[in-house]
């Protein structure tokens, strides 16, 4: 095979040591995209939510490359801290056939003779002290995780940046609720709700469990293609007593029920769900929950809604500070008349802006003169995020008029290069580290391969990383990891059979 590229040769240094130093700040075009808001705070000493230095994710752990679903699942569920890099789309890789992608009902026959092809879904139980970073400098190149639900159950200290998430085509059973169906050990198994990301703390009891210190930044979430609003669940949901969270510069689009903060009117605690929600872009959300907020203390800043229906619903026990948000062509952008309270910033340049909206808070009009159908009563509060911690801050607050331009330029995956903040080079696939993670799982029901079998140990055969699958000794054939012959090398892991009869594992970048 060809020699490794200089970039990949340098990555070998990472395989032998600890992760490179990670920066907490990242400046692009003069803007600081580093961690901020509640996730950046330590919390109060003596409480379950105290974390010195705030959210650091997998800092101090090894930088690893996840090429397959199994590797991604193993690293995210492991006890050890990891910084995980992914540079391509990932599914379970297990074919399934459904009546239609919009409905997802599994066909009786799974031999391909009927229905539409998709893949079985799965669940990853994310454990504490992890960083997951996508590599990709445009939205279509950032890694897309399809039909995989990421569950944070009593999880602490996690960072996810520059990734895309969708449930489009996830299979469900013909009877029962819309639950994700996985293929495990030869049988179909329901594994949970079709949330892209679900954050919660009720493993034993919602009254005593806790989690927090989570930063989800520059990610894209979408579904669409649904037969009804219940086909898919939330894009990013947050429940129970979790604190010190920041959701920033994300793009939510083409969906029905976007974000749920609090699963019901009883999901309210004394100081639960401290969330910073800023510079997020909601586009074409045809249903609601932008978010639906029950309880929680929320800093809602510089968010942009475009072409949506029912927007941010501040309900029972919810408290929020809202500043410099822009709402365009949205039916009901904000309402707080069902038990919630708002502190609205009103100084010049940072007030709320409405255009083309039907129902707005009392005292507001549409800047374009669009007729208002209803004005929602506002219950006011004096709460501000600095009431939780005097050191609270966001890196930047933009003026309202600039929010649409900024959201379209920066919100979502692939808008800025992020991975170099966490590693100097992309490491090679590492079977020894993969085996270590497999034997050191903290959460979950195990790790499954591309045939749906639980695995406890991976091959220790050498894996060579190359820039292209070429060789001085011409290969006779290429195969994927399932043994299917390929007409040409594919991105990721290839099994190469050489003309001299030998085989090699090759990761094609």
C-alpha cells in the first residue's frame, strides 16, 4: 500500500498517548464559539450538579476515530473518557424493509421481496465524560447519524458538536406505539422512543436521580417525510432534574414536535433544568415545541424562527429570560399564558422582532404590518441567569436585526471547522482501544455489530489507513466488512484481497 499521508502519520502520536490539549475557546470571523452559558459553569459545591471547571466532556481521555456503528457505540458507552471523531455517515448497517419510509411499519417478509429498504434502528446510552465531534466543513459533509437514538440517562459532562441527527425511515412494529425497532441477536426488538437526543434522569427515581453539564453545539436535527405528527418524537428533548446545559448554534428543521423540556406538569422541581438556548435556528417546524417548556429556567437568546407553526410554549412553572430573538412567518412564536413567566429584554436593539406572524405577545405588532389574530397575555418575572450564578455569561449577544443573517451563516453542522479544536490530527482506527472500550462498558445493553450480534471482542488484525485504496501490488478485489464484493473501494473500512492471495484491512479516507 502507499505510505500514509503526513497527516495520518502524525496521528500515530495520538495512538500512543493521551489526547492533545483541548481549547475551550474557538474564534471564527472574530466570533467566539467556545463554551458558554450554563454548561460553562461549575455549579454549587456540595450539590450533585457541581463539576469543577464546568463541562469538559472527554478532556484528558484518548482521541479515537469511530469508523463503524459498533465503535461509536462502544466508545460512547464506555467508562473511560474519550474524544471521539467521526468523518462519515453512520447507521447500524442492518437492512430492513418497511411499508413506506413515511410510516415505517416493518414488512412481514424481510428478504427484500416487499416494501422499501431502510436500516434497523438502535440506541446508544451515552455515558459520562465524552466528547463527540463531527468532521466536515459543510452541512452535507458533517456526519449524519440515522435512526440511532442517543440517550443521556443520568449522564454528566458530555459535549457533542458538528453532527447531524435524523430518524427518517426508522422502522416500527405494525402494532403498538412508534418505538424504534433494532435487530439484536436474530430478533426484532423495540429499544425506545424515536428521539434523536433524549436527556433525562429517571433511571431509579425522577425525585432523586440527576444529570447535567451537557453542551450540544453546531448540530443539525431533522426528520420530515412523516405520515403523521407522531411518526417521530423529539429532535432534542430534556426531562427530569438535569442542570447546567447549553444548546447553541443548532439547526432544527423539517419536523413536527421539535424540543420538549419537561415531560409533564409534574416534571417540575425547585431548581431543575438550567438551560442556555442561544443562536438556534428553527426552520419549517410544522408542529410545535420550539421548545415546549415546563418548569426549567431558560435563557432564550438570539434564536430565529422561520416558517414555523406553534413556537416556544412557556407552560406550567416555566421561567425564562428572552432577549434579541427574531420571529418570521410563524403562527404563534411565543406564548406564556399557560402557567409560565417571562422577563423580556426591551432595550433598543435587543428587543423582540416579529414579522408575518399571526399571534404575538401582548404589546407587540408585526414590523411588516401583518394583521394579528390574537395577543397572548404575558406573566412577567424579574429572573435572569445571573440569579443562578453571578459569573454567568454568553460569549456574544447580537442585535436582533442581525439574527437571521447570523443564524443562516453559523447555525447547524458544517458551518465552522470544529475538530481541530480537540485534536491535531485524525487518529487511525484502533482495534486495541476498541477492545478496551468493549470490555469496559459503563451503560447500555451491550455493543452490536453490522449483523446485529452482540460483540465482546473485535479482531486484532492490523488496519492500514491510506489516502486511496491503491497498491504497488494490484488488488484482485475489494470487499466490505460483511464480505460483499465491491466494484470499487468505498469510504471507510475495506477488506482488500491482493493478487498474491493475501488480504489487508484498509480504511479509505
